[in-house]
C-alpha cells in the first residue's frame, strides 16, 4: 500500500473522467482548457495519444479529479484496434465520460459505439461539441440532434464554453462518486478513536500507509480525536483515558491481540473492514467470506491486490492469509496472485477471491471488480473480513455495522 501526506488527495478518491473521441477531435486541447494548463500534447498528427494517460489534478469548482486521455476511437490497423481496446478498458474505473465531437468528421458510427459501451458500464456521458467557432449554428444544431446525450458546445482552443462544460460535469457526475465517509457516521464530535498501527517490516520507514492517513483525516474532519498507538500500547492507552474510546480500529494483522485488549463494551474493527465499506460493498464481501466454509484442500483461491508493492518476509497477501486459510481448511490450497489494474480474465475455476483494502483504486473500480466476480459466480471477500473470519472474531469486528452483522447470524 502507498503512503501519502495529510494534504494529498489519493488517486482512488478522485472523480475519474475519461476523455473519448476520434483522432484530432481536440481531446488534448480540451484537457488543457479544462485545467487551464498546457499539460497535454496538442498535435495535428492523428494518433498522438496511444495508451490511456492518467493525470491527477484539480479542476475548479469540481475538485480533485483524474483525467484519462485515450486514443482515438477511429484508430486504424491492428495497432489501432489494440489502442481502442485499451481505451475501452478504462470504462471499468470511469465515473464520467466526456465524448469530444468534431462536426467536420461525421463518417462512421464510432460515437454511437462509444455511447453504447458507456451505457453498458453505467457511465454517464456528456457530449463536448468542439470547434464550434468554425461552424454555423444551423449545422451545429443538426449535428447535436444525432446523439441521445447532453451536449455542450465549446471551443477548446479558444477556451469558450468551458465554464458551461464544468457545470454540466457537476450535474451529470454520478451522485455517489464521492465515497461515503470512512467512519464519520460511526462517531460524534468529541469522541476518541484509537488507531492501532503496528510498526513492522511492511510499514514504510518514517511514514504511515494510506488507509491510516485517510482515517486520521476523517476523524479530524468529524471533530473527533485520533489516538495512534502500536498494538503493545493499546491496553495502557485505554487505561489512560478518562472516558472510554468510542471505537478502536486496528491493522487486521493485530486482530487477536487488539480484540483481547479492547473492553467488550468498546466497538472494534479494522482499517480493511472500514475500507471494504468505504471503497466497495461490505455486505457483499461479508456474504462472500462464507465460501471459506466450503473450501477443501486443492481448491483454487485468487488473492488480488489493486497495487504492486515490495513483498516482505511475512507479507500479508502471500504469506499470512494463505497460512491462516490452510489452518482453517486443514490442508493445502492452490493459491494464485494478481496485482495491478485488472483481475484475470478467466475467473471460473476459483472458489474464492480475496481482495485487498482497495486503497489505491476508486470505489467504481472496486464495485466493477465485485460485479466481475458476481458475473463469474465466484464469491469475493476482502483481507480484513477474511482475517477476522478465520480468527473467529468477525462478528465482533462487524459490531460497528449492525446492518451487516446480521449477515453472520
């Protein structure tokens, strides 16, 4: 997992906006106009953009976003076909699409195909009618009527219509693109939350990992107090408070010790379980963990991580979780590992998928992964849920979420 400062907005928490369009429709010029910076290469040569390019930035008044610049949807040849495939693959993580339309280029049904693909992926689309300074109002109106999507006329080169486009982006962005609070709904102003942060080989030297940093920020945003300790100091920390903490949040690897040292009348959960709710669908992941009961030696299990990182000697994904599962099942399992942007294309042979906390991807992509697993008929759980289940303390770890705890009855 990655580390960050308290002032950074991680990529996974940003609105992901994909820019689609034909070659030379003005996609790069639009990015420059939206950001008021010359950050994308503008060229009259078709095919300047090849693989999707991700740019994290702020677009006022929208806020932190990731702009995804894609290859032209009318690219040609075998290489062009591969580029188009790459472009369509970003829809799995896209919250909003801007489809750049060029009134001078009307042959073919490329735009209609893109709109259909976006619809299939539940991605809202705004048509950006570019180069309007070059055409008559009548010809523009005829072109606009061709597409069943909201259309905003702009001139990216002259930066005309950009304000109107930003307003349309705010209007048509999915209502739930801003992730729910991590734990703000579980606490009240003035509450104390103790965060248990083991300092082990996996911890970045001198820094905290991303979920820990984000949780601290969420506590402060909700006018509560964060008390950060290592697992050995938890019992003393609780004893030093004049009022019991509202909640204890632990790294999942320290679950057993933290459960033993946390008074029974204090709520306890893990960062990973909080992020299962924050980035995904906690009820679905809790339902998925029940598949562990049906595992038998020899079954195939996929362990998926959304990022790549340096493996340490006692790595959680490659060592600890497999060890706990072997002990639970009573025999050897056939583990596979996947890291990075995509799950394996063929999931049908797996009996269970165990996913990381998803701190480096956005909620839409995590939901997409859950949908892929559901389509293949494969249950999915996440690290914290699986660890708590194999250690026999999942019910307690779900007590902060009564609507989900009932799924384990």
